[in-house]
């Protein structure tokens, strides 16, 4: 039952994110806004268990979610043969860029925690 509540919560937050992004004409996709709403909702203890239940269920069956993608690739093999090199370059470049940006942000965030307080600033 928790998984069903968790799925309902995820769908409601995604729909709310879509609605907010559309209504406010935000430059980000609705599901991204929904994810931000989910992060805020997870601060509430009673919402964590249902989200955990559906997350575990979805992760247990994650491989099934790749079947439509595999079928799509097989049905468009001619397109893949024609543009495969460019696709490979784009995928590798975007993956490495995403990893590099993530590493830099993590280094900055962890560096901010590890910095010693300024002795001249005094205790606030």
C-alpha cells in the first residue's frame, strides 16, 4: 500500500511541476520542477516511507524500463548506421561534461564544509 501511495505522490508532484512550469513559463521542464518539489516533500518524515517503497519497487524492475529503448534502437538501425558516429561523440562528450561539472560542484560543496572558520571573524 505504501508503494501505491508513493507512486501517487510522484505522479502528483510531476503533474504539479508540469503545471507550475507551464503557468509560470519557467525555462526548465516540468519534471525538473516536480523533482524540486519532491526534494522539498522528502523533508516530511511521513512521506519518506511511501517514496522509499516505490523507489525500491522501480529499481528492482529497472531493467524492464530499457526494453522500449532497445526496441526503438532495433527499429531504427539504418538511422543508427548513418549517424552512429555523431551520436557516440555526443553521448561521450555530454557524459564526460556532466561528470566533470558534478565533480567540480561536489568539490566546491565539500570544500566549503572543510574550510576552517576565519579567526578574525570571531564567534557569532
